[in-house]
């Protein structure tokens, strides 16, 4: 158990470190060019393309007769483009790709053939007249996944540099999830710089989240477990709202979540209530919250209360859990738990947690209190947490002064 507490302390330190470093996040990569097309006369020559960037980038030409220098650099600079002499009457085209990570910028290079009087042309016909510059086109290919989930519009052939609107259209019973490049905007606009292949992902609507009934004016879902679970958090009015955060054993939200503002002790070893160890403060051997210190019981009254740690474990074990980035098109992320007993479901939004004066990680983390103290380390209490990108929910313990969500329970009819 002491090893477990060591890892908990390490996790809390890491979270605090992340919070402290939030102002030092890396700058978003940038890559811009001052030209997208260059033209050369048949005798060739040099041209410069300005680069505006805040990161490393590389440049490469598709044709040997069109050379670029430097091949790579960092930050703002310029690319020297050299076209060798064209000995033929036919015009020719090259493509220069400037790449930085996932960012790609294209410069199309045209060179006239021998006999053209206009350097902006791309060659000549048999009577010496100019040949028009050919139009460069690219293909935008769109698909749906699954195919029955919806349709996509905006695909086709487009000229280089053209702006295109792409739209994913969900079928009945489905909602749009995201594009294959992880963009969640729909509809979205892209600038065509090359061939593009994108897939729109759709998800089935979660249609088993309806309430089973009401208790004291608040709705619940019956998952076939020992208690009924509220369909939304304390402080919310519907399942896609985050609701309030509470320190463990406190019944109102506040502006600062720290030991200095905690109701039941000014430090981890100065507890005044709910304590089983003399080294942590005044001992009363209480390991379950009294009703007057239960955020669900005080705010919702009636038969509502916070769940015990065993009831949280039952919820976790009794459901199949799936992460969603966007519940039924609401824009709210979190975990859906589908009961293994009756197929009904509960949604826990990723409401983050409060530490100090900041509300952190909304949309990617969720933390939910139980009413149960950890008797071995009474400065901590049990709860349930989850993370985006993971397919599990686990019951664990954390410092009592953190601000977490509360999901209420009421007695089952069984």
C-alpha cells in the first residue's frame, strides 16, 4: 500500500509540473512561402523563394533540371531555384516541395522551350507562336468510414492553389467524428497544393442513454446494479454539461482548491475530521462522509448521495467502456459505459479537475469522487478517473483538497 501511495504522490507531482509548465508550451509550427509559381525562359536562370518559418524545413525538386539550394534549413530564409537551359522546343514543369513535419508547401516551376519569345510561356508551336502555360490540377479524393455512416462532398479535380470546401454528411443514426488527419471541423476548407486523400469517420449515435426515471426531480439510469446512477453530474442540468467541482467532504464549489482553503485541515498532517492515523491530525476513525459533508446529499437532497468506493468499482466492472470525442454531436468528450446486464448506458464527461485556481484538462481527463476515505492514508480519498486515448477506467485515491466531479446515486428498487 505504501508503494501505491508513493506512485500517487509521484502522479500528483507530475500533474503539478504540467500545470506549472502550461505557459511554456511549444509554439505552433509555421511554414509559409512568398511564391507558389515560378517561370523561366528557355536559357534558364535563378530565382529566390522566401521562406517564413519557426522550425526546421527541407526542400526538394521533382526534376533534375530544376535545382534547389539549400536542401534544408531552419527558421526564416530563402530557397534558390536554378533552372538549367532547356535545349528542347517543348516546355517543361517541375514541382518543388518544402516540408516541415506535417506541413507541406508547393512551388510549381514552368520553363519555356527553345524559340519562345516570352519567358512566361512554356514553349512554341510550329509557326513560332507562344504555347499557353498548362494548368496544373490535383485530385481530392474523399471516402466515408463506415460507408453506411454518411456521405462526403467536395472531392474532385482542382487547380493548384484553389480553395475547396469539404463536408461530411452523417446518415440517420450516425454522427460525424473526425477526418483522417484528426481535424474535427465540419465543414472545413482546404487549399489544394497536391493530391489529397481524406476519410470522414462517422459513429453511431449513442441511443441507450435515456433516463429510467426521476428521484426528487433529478433523473437516473438503472444499469441493473445495486444503486441507480444519476444521468448527469452535480451542478449540471444535462448529461453533456460538466457540472461543479468539489473538494472531498465539501459541499460547495470555490475559487481555490488547496490545503490552505480546505475545510477539514490546513495540511495533509493537520486533518480535523475523517482521520484514522495520529500522524495525520485529529483521529475520529470516520471513513465515510457524513450526510452533511456529502456534496450530492446536500445539493440534491432526498435519497441522493455520493457513491462508495465499492459502488464505483461495481460501476466500472459492470459496464463496457468506450471513449468518445464528441457524444452525439454535442462536442463533449468522455466515457460511455454500457451495462453488461441490461444494455443501458451512462455517460461520464471529461470534466477535468480543479487545482489551485485553475480548472485543468477539460475534454481529456475525468475525475469523480467516492464518499470513501483511504484509511491507510487518510489525507486521500478514493475516486474514479479516466484519460482520453485509454480504454479503461480505474478506481484510485487522491488528495482530498483537489476539486473533482460528483456523480450521485440513489437506492435501487430491487
